[in-house]
C-alpha cells in the first residue's frame, strides 16, 4: 500500500503545479476606438492573454506585429481577437489597414 501512495505523490505534485501555473495567467483587454488602441502600452506577464476589442461604429481593424510576420484577421465592430503571450519580450504592433495606429505589449517574466 505504501508504494502505491508514493507512486501517486509525484503525479499529484505535477498536476498541482500545472493547475497553479494555469491559475496565474491573466486576461487583458485593448480597446480600439476612434482609430486608436487603448491602452497604447500594456504590460503583462508571460502566459497572459490579450484581447483586442473593436469598439468602432463602422471600421474594421487588424493587429499586425511589427517585425514578426504575424497579423490577425480583420475584425469588425463588436468583434474581438485574442493572442496568448507565452514568452517575455516587447511586441510592437500596428493596425494593418491603418498604420498610424500603434501599440505595444510588454511581456515580463
């Protein structure tokens, strides 16, 4: 019986660690309104997710990460797009169709 309990202990520790890691991730939101991202600069922790919400009345937007060859699909008023940030770094972005719209996500460990 003792060996059985010891066999489950490492599995429990791994499951607990995974649950704790998942619980620490947070969700953040960037609003798009009047051809601007708000907040312009967002600081998050590695593992967090950022959701961009299009609050315009008639215009579609996208999120294009500068120097990373990654762009969201265009999303229309009332729609949203999310991305997880698993690694620390500085993620500068702009709107694909409106390059004057700029923002940055700073991911910290």
